[in-house]
C-alpha cells in the first residue's frame, strides 16, 4: 500500500502534538502484554506513559533544528525528570528521525535525508541517552557496546545491532517497516471500519507474528518470542475485531504475556506502533475523531 500524505496546510497537528498523541494512543489501546489504562506493571503504570508523552512533545517539536541525537537525549532527560523508569527510549529513538524530517516532504523522502545527515554528535548523544534510560535486557556486545565510547557513525552502530533489535533495524533499513508495514496496517484497519483502537491491536498481532518481539527475545530468549508469535497467530486465525472467538483468543494471549511478571512485555512492538501512529497522524492518514 502506498501512503499518500495530505497537504501540510491541511494538517491540524504540530509535530510535537503528533508525537504526544501517538504515544497516548499507543499506550491507551489495551494491547496484550503492554501497560494500558486497564493494566499497570508493578514498577510502572499508565500514568507514567501519559506523563512521558507530555514530556517529549515540546522536545520533538524542535527535532528538525536540534537534530536526531540531541533530540533523543533531551527527550530522555525530559522524561526522566518526571518519570523514574524507562517508558519510552525505543519510541523516542524512532520518533526523532521522523520528527526531524522536513514537514514539506513526505516521510518516505524526508527520513532517508535525515539518516544520511547523521553525525558523530548524533551517535554520542544517542549513546548517552541509552545509558541514561537504562533499558531492560540490553546486555553487552563485543562491538560498539553502549557502555563504551560511541562510534563515529550512528548508522554503523545501528546496523551492528539490527539483527537483535527492531528499533536499530529501522535506522539500518531506512525505517522501511514503520513506513511500509506498520503505518499501512493501521490505515488498513481503519479503512475496514474498525475503531482506531482495534486497528492498533490488530497491527500489534500482525507485527508479533511477522517480527517476533525483539525485547522479549533479549529478555527471555528467541524461543519465547517465537512462542508469543505463535499465540498471536492463533488470535488472527480466530477471526477479526468484533468476533467472539477473536476476543477470547486475545485474552489468552494477554494472560500468557503477563504470566511471568512483565518479562514477556512486547515493548519493541509497542515502540513500532507508536512510530506508525506518528506517521499516520503527521501525514493526515487518520483523521479526528481519534476513536
């Protein structure tokens, strides 16, 4: 599916508003295994995500002038001033290049330009942001580890991590999955007559199947991530939003994902959805009311 953006003058939302609203819509949707307004984790809750969404909006608004690395670092700082846990590092890493693209350009053209212009400063600031956020399940690597000195090329660092992290893979592959998979799937769901919430949840399921969650894989192993994918496929096989069997299987997936604390939290998938929501909001592909 080709995404055709609306004219910038027709779009009612600023870049900062797109970022905040994308995060709010992602966190509000009752996606299996994630924090939402009806389900908290022991160490972080829905309010933490709401506050984080508000914190990063003004920072992302200035992404085009700040640049990617400084935007990521300042967004993480803004979040940590208000929230004591890592709620949004992956999301911020994805939103920064999207927000930095010229508003007059469609993202399919603007994002590659942003990535091509990344500098050593961007790498230094992103490494500092990751250390500040202290994400779970990061582990260590022999090459370009975030605990060490940042390399001169952020894209090289992301390419080195792409096989084990879907956020890094977006940098390495031009945000292909966000622009050509996640955003179109959300739009397709809305075009099918589903609510935006149902479209988001259905997109989560499709992503879990197509790209087993890399946060689950890092924390619990590849086999557990593939098990989550298999259960998500069972939900899709049961029907679609509105079908009783679909919702029954969705509940089973949610129960399984939450049955080991929140180690099985599909957090990377949530980050990709927030980025996809930013795209459809920024390009005017989903219009208000956002229900």
